[in-house]
C-alpha cells in the first residue's frame, strides 16, 4: 500500500514538474496577457475580436482546470475535463487563425479593387 502511494506521488510530481518546465520556457501567462491587451486596443473586426476573446477564455479555463486537477490530486473527472478543454483550446486557436486569414483575404480583395 505504501509503495503504491509512493508511486502515485512520484507520477504526480513528474507531471507537475513537466508542466512547469514547459510553461516556464514559454512564459504563457505573459504572452497571453500581452495578446489580450493588444486585442483590446486594436481596431479588430467583430469576428476576429470574438475569436480572440474565445481563445483567451479557453486559455484561462484550461489553466484553472490544470491547477485544480493538480491541487485535488488528479480526480479522474477533472483530469478528463482538463484534457477535453485542451481539445477546445486547440479548436479556438484554429478558429482564430481561420478568422484572421479570412479577414486578411477580404482586406486584400478590397485593396485590389480600389
């Protein structure tokens, strides 16, 4: 029993360490904050602004779920929600990229006709 508890603690520590090492290298909170601040100040089309805000909300929720998952010692439903949120986060990023490209295409077509 003690050996099993030690193994679980070791795995949790490894997961937490891995996430911290990757997060430290990317500095995601600073980058996300800068993107959010720039998005608020920029004159963006409504669709782009909505996609950006959806992405940043997904990031905030993903971070919160990740922290809660580790603090509560990885309950399976919360861990599954964290993984599902990762899929939604990827989807939000793809939607933002698609929206930006579509907006850029419209702007390019408008300039070409002028």
